[in-house]
């Protein structure tokens, strides 16, 4: 039978009796707080609940139809898609899911009322606060009905009019059990501590205590006693400075803030609250043991282990209680757009796909569209570098000459039984291969630029900036490939001497840092080419001597020559970083700078033999040779090395 639940009737809902489970908590003698008040006033509860609600809501819900076991199609015109796009009551999909997750996080139960229209079925849903709806009936297996309590009366609803979300309760299958219940003792302690601090600050920041007067002090006459009492009262009320007479002493009775460990207690409250909701502490601002690498891993864990059960539960409840009410719903289901969060950055996707397909996978016009640039003629053809046109190399960033055997550097590093990866040559060979590869790639890119010269010197910067993103991505891929190898070399030089089993160390930990460093070097190298071009174009030779074209050709040769210095700098940084990372995992505590013979950085001679703690910096401000945070005059072409020890 068709029926209508109008938004007008729902809008009349007002404060009402609690839901079946208790939605309040005793935090002190005679003090009871409702869960909604705890969310508004308790910062740790609000931080965790809003973190969950916002992160799930921003994923977006997509509607699909299952075509077969291996195929599906996304539906954009299905009634469910239209409901999620505009649920009702001026709600967006984000706000609908945000309210849903927040209600479940606070009360472990949530309600959507289905809005129906005669002849059209369900046309929307409206979320109802759990404090405004009660479950009817004695059946503890499933609700027999619901009552929405309003200022204009109660609204009775049957189970098929409500989408009911809830968690687990050990004694009643119709309701959940709020995680806030398990935090009662901790929240009560936080409440008392906050109240104590408020009392202290209302007292002008003064702590409780007593005045002690020596037993042998002269007897006070009434006038002196009254004068002192008035002076002390004035001080405690925020005015004046008391004068202690006759050897009097003030003895503190209250616990001072340091002993009370207020900061530690607040951090503990947040940690325990996060644990109750299964959230990694760094995700809610507890960064005591956070590093770049484990933050990235915990981000993956967040969407897989923490939010995964939430998403699955919401998807299945919608599939069970809402989708059957909609027409043409065979094989229809909803799914959060989780892959958008787990697929990595564009740089990571580009590198993975390029390696997987063995050649560039974007046309020039596709790349230009990403940068909001207009299409160009001939830009729809996929450009394939000559080094991967025939023969199939492991990666398009490899630069071995076609027709010859692949060098070891082009292959994947494979861990041998002894630990050190197979395929690594000594550092000098790896450096030579790195320099040759970067020089070859730079030459090809320069030749591509010179094929389409700018009209005049004023357009040199725009000419160079054309296709910059693709060019930098290619340079980054090559540099990262060789930096990974150099980092492995540096790491195993340390591990073989102090930790042959590589206990506590993993090469994967270095990956994210090396990728970021490679991007930095790629941008610097591309910028060096642009700087050379702009400088050469500032005073080009006359037309009879080649004009602007000759000037830019000379700049291109300068850029190719700069590839050697860039490869040396990046190789030193990667080798130093790899050794530093392995030293930390192997329990080393100190590092020693050693300036190698023939090092072009003469100012590093004074650093030879300087020893600092492992996490310290040397007198030149660098953490290791080639440190990317240093200036070029300290890092370019540097070949210094570090040695490590457990004692100074």
C-alpha cells in the first residue's frame, strides 16, 4: 500500500525520550552527560568521531549493476543514484553519510526514514537523530516498529519505512553498544581534571595551600591579625601582593600541574579514544612515533583495516533495507569509491603504468589536458622512445642501447640467499651507468625541444615549459631507478659490516623518500636546462650565425653536459641516505664524515673526520654528503662518504 512521509511532519520532530539503550553517562556525583553533549564538549570524542565521519563521507557512494562475476557497469540514472545525489531535506550525499557515520560512532545506531510518493515508490531518505526515535515491541530479534517523537505528536513507522543501521549488542540484536560506554572511566577522569583546572584559573591561577606560622613567633594583636587577613583576602581575590610576617611559610596542598600530568592525561584520553574506534594514533594527531614511511603505511591501513568494516557494513545495510524498495534493482549494489584513495598519487600511478606497459601511455594531448592546455596538431599520437620500440626492456626509463645485452642495472634487484641483492655492481660502475643514462635521456629531450623552436626570445620560457610535466616525470623515473640502486649499495656496505642478516631493516622503507628525492632532482635538472636556454636567448648571435636557433642549441648542449653533475649529486645523496638508514636499523649511534681523495668540493676537507650523533648534522648543516636540503655549492659533484660506529 502506498503511503507518504512528508518532510513537513518530520521537520516537527523535537527533543524526545532516549532511544532504547541509555544515551547518557555519569561522569561525576550527580553529573550526567548525554552522548550528544559529550560530542559537543569533549574534544577527544569530537576529534575521533568527526575524523571517521568526514573521511568516510568524502569517499562518495557509487551505484553499480553486476553484469557477471567479472564485469559490472556503473549506474548514474538509477533511482538509487538519484536518491544519493539528492537524499532530501536539503541534504547532499556527503552530509547524509557524515550524519550516518557520526550517529553510529556516537550511539552505535542510526536511522533513515524513507520518503515515499504514491505511485513512485521511495524518492528519498531523511536521517533521524537516534535521540528522537525509539524502537517498539518486545521482540529482541528485530524491531516491530519505530516511533518518532515530535513536538506535534508521535509518528508511528513500520520496519519497512526505516533503514536501521546498528552495531553489536550482546543482549539485544536490535540495537548497538556505543564505544563511549567503554570510555566512561577515562572521560570521567578527564571531566574532573578539567573542572579542577577551571577552579584553579577562577582562583587567579593560584593553587590551594595553607600558611604556617612558627610556634615561637610573637603573639599577634587583633589589629595586626586583621590587617594580614585582609591583605591575604585581597590577594586571593586577584589584587595586591601579600607580605608574610614573622617567618611564615606557604605550604601547597593541591597537586601542581606537572605532578598531575595534565598534558600526558589528555594525550592518553585521545589515544584510548582512538583505540576504541580502531584508528591509528598518528591519524588523529598523536605523532610520537610517526615517520614519513609509517605514516604512508598507516594511511593505507586506515582505508583497509579501520574504515573497511565501516564501509562494508553501510553498503550491506543499504543493499538489504533500501535497494529492494526501488524498481529495476536486480544485481544493483552500492560501493564506496575506495580505490580513489588507495591508487596513489598521479606520479606513482604514472610510474607504475609506464613500467607495466613498457612505454609511455599518455599522448601529448592527454597530458596537455591535465595541465588545462589547448590541444595541438599531431598530439594524439603516442610517442614511443627508440630505446623501447623493439626488444621490450624492463622499463621505459632504461637507457641501454638497442641491440645489445641488457646491463645488470636495468634488471630488477633480486635478494640473494646471503641478503645483498644480485645485480648490483660496485659504486663506480653504477655511477657511470647513471651518468650515461641521464645524459642520453637529456639529449633526447633537448632534441625534441629543438624540433619546434620559439618564434622569438620572448617566448623561450613558454617554449621550455611546454610538456614540462611529462618531461620531468621521465627524468624522475630514470633518476629514481638509479637512486634506488645507489641506496641499496650504501645500505649493504653498512649492513655487511654491522648487520649481515639485515635484522630490523627493509629496503621498502626507503622507497617513498627516494621517490620524493628523485622528483626534487628532476625538477632541478629541468630548471637548469630552462635557465641555460633563457640565458642564451638573452643575447643570441646574428641571423647569419644561426640566430636564436644556434643560441638554444648551445644551451641544449650545456644542459646535456649538466647531466653528469646532477647524476653525481643524486648518486651521492642516495648512497649516503641508504647507508644512514641501514645504520639506524643496525643500532649505530654515530656517523663520521670522510672526504675522499680528488673530491671536487675542496671546502669539505675541513669536515674530514668530523663525528656527530647519527641523527645530528655536520658543521656544514648537512645530514650526509649530497643532502638535498643543502645548497648546490655544498652538494654538487660531492663524493664524500660516511662511516658509522656504535660509540664515539
